[in-house]
C-alpha cells in the first residue's frame, strides 16, 4: 500500500500534484482562499493571528506531544504561563540534534497512525533528518502557497515550465504538469545543446530551480534565449550579479523562494522588491544573533528560528534552521504587511570539479545520502583533487557495510564515472567559527563568476 501511495502521490510528478489537489481539495482550497484574504491584513491583524496560532500550538503540543509535555514539566510551566511573545521567546530552541534523538517523542498522539508520512531532508548543512508530516494534507497546503507565489509573477501551476532539479534522469517531460525536468547534475557539453533544443520546443512560461544551475544553463543560451514571464530560484543564495545577468538576458523578473522540508517557514520575493516576504500564515519567524538575542535592527544578521503552524502532527517549535538572514524593517511597495528579510545568506552555492574539469552544482547530494541510509548522523563533502570526492560520515551505532554500499551505489548511479567517491568516518563534523555545519569543504579554486562571460 505504501509503495502504491508513493507512486501515485509522488510530489515530484505532475500526476502526484494533480491527485493531491483533487483528493485533498478541501485543505488546498481553504488554504488558497485564506491567503487571498490575509495578504491584505494590517500589521495588527497579523500579530494577533500569529499570537493565537502560537497559543493553540503550545496547548496542543503540551497535551498530545510527549517531548513537549516532558519539556514543560521539567521547567515547571504550562502553556498558560506563556502570556506574551516575550514569554514564548524564553522557551528553549528545538535543534536538529534534538529532532534526531527524540523523533518518536515528537509525534502527536492524537493523529491516527495512517496519517503519518515519514519524510527525509539532508538540510542545507549536511545534517540528515527523518521526521513526519501529515500525509497528503501537508503537500496540499504547501501547493496553495506555491500557487500564490507563482501568481505574483502572473504565472500558474499548469503553465508550461522548465524545472532544474537534482534528478537522476538527464531530462524528462511530465505531461500532467506540462513540465520539462532537467538534471543539474548532467549539464555536460553533450547534454546542454539537447537541453536548449527541448526548452525551445516547449516554449515555457517560466523556469524554476537552483540559481547556480539556471545561471550555467543561461550562460550557454546567451545567444539563443526565449521569452519568459519569470524565473524562480530556490535552495541557494541568489547573488546580485546572477539576478542582474538573468534579468538582462531573459528580460523578465527573477523571484526568490525560501523554505524547507520542516514546513516552519516559507518566504518569497514579490512584484516590487527583492526582499523575502515571510508568510505569517505559515509560521512564526525569529532572527537570533550569536548571543541568543532577538535581531530587531535593520541590516543586522541572525539565524532563522521558526515555528510552523501546519506541523501539528510533528511540531517544530522555535526550530533552529541553521540558515542566516538579514533583517529588514522596511515596508514594501506591494503593500503586504508581511515581515521582511532583506536577503537569505545561509545557503551557499555548492560546486565540485569533475574529472573533465566541469563545474557541477552539488545541491541535493545531502538528500541523496539521507535517502540511501538512515544510519548517517552527519556528513560532509571534501574535495582537494579534480574528480575526487571524500564523503565524511559520522555513523550511528547501527551503521553497517550495507549502508556504505547503498551510498556508493546511489552516488555512482547519479554521477557515473565523472567522480570517484571515498567514504571517510569521523566522530564529529567540525563547526565553523559561527557554529554552523559546512556541507562542502572545497579546496580547489572555483571561479564561478567566470560563467558570466
């Protein structure tokens, strides 16, 4: 039954999207209609809504989630003791390590067993997580938000599109979603002419994908462009020069999107500015400096700490995402009163060099590792020679040779002979001076800006 579900409701396929919006039409439509209304709320309405959502979530977590029940009792408090945002911000952070160690205790007991769907994220920092979402419902709601983001650029979910992802197949057309899916891993001199030919045949309304991969494709297309309504970038920081290059080349607006699998924060740029507008209906977002204090001044940076409003089945409360952002106090010309982030700085573009001296964007490899083995606690890529990758792994006690074999097989299935992979085992992954994981240690000189030429 689970295999059947995964086949028909695969979120990466057009069929999965169509079935989700049909079978889970109620949460999808309710979320979409609500977003059309709430995007014109006043700041006061937003603050009141978020406070009510936080109070409801805390009571739910205390009553039905064993981890939070124990946490509150140890501190001698109840949700009724949380009387203000200041009180809420005194609650402890939820870290990735805590999620790893207390996965079963974070599951809400008032949800039927069949509604739990296990999901995996490698994170932008190489920290594999397994947790649970509400089957079908979470994706239906998420699609409503994505539809809203697309409509800011006058695009629609069923418009013809090009999606650049870390897929195994070099290219694939998905008729249900009218999408041409191109692999960022297979952007070779042999494949790029085929990519361009297929793009021109499709005549898409928009392109969506990692900015690193879109820029590489656009550089190749420099004298053979197409008309687009918009470009949507996610997964990595968009550099200013990339935005300028793409907008000049395609004569359309480049939009940024930010979110993660844990469903605690979602943000996107709008029609008027490049600031990230945080959806207040999706979750409550804080920026925390290195001393654990709230960031409140324009232009200051902090770590994104988020509390999701759609994660009752597995609550993320004051969750440390590991991503860094720049705070903004400005009011956008689009007249939405959403909280703003000037930029997201924590998702660095990841490149490695193949045996043929090809730059390969490696976003998505952390997910490949997480899917191959649930016994990897942490991992990190290291490169100091062309075409040679060292994958540093912190093992769980249950890690075995089978895990190593599955990781190797998945890697070579994805990348073929362009790279050799060596597995190295450590007791821990060293943090940066700011206490962050660094997914790739790249010792080779990477002149990514040369792709502008």
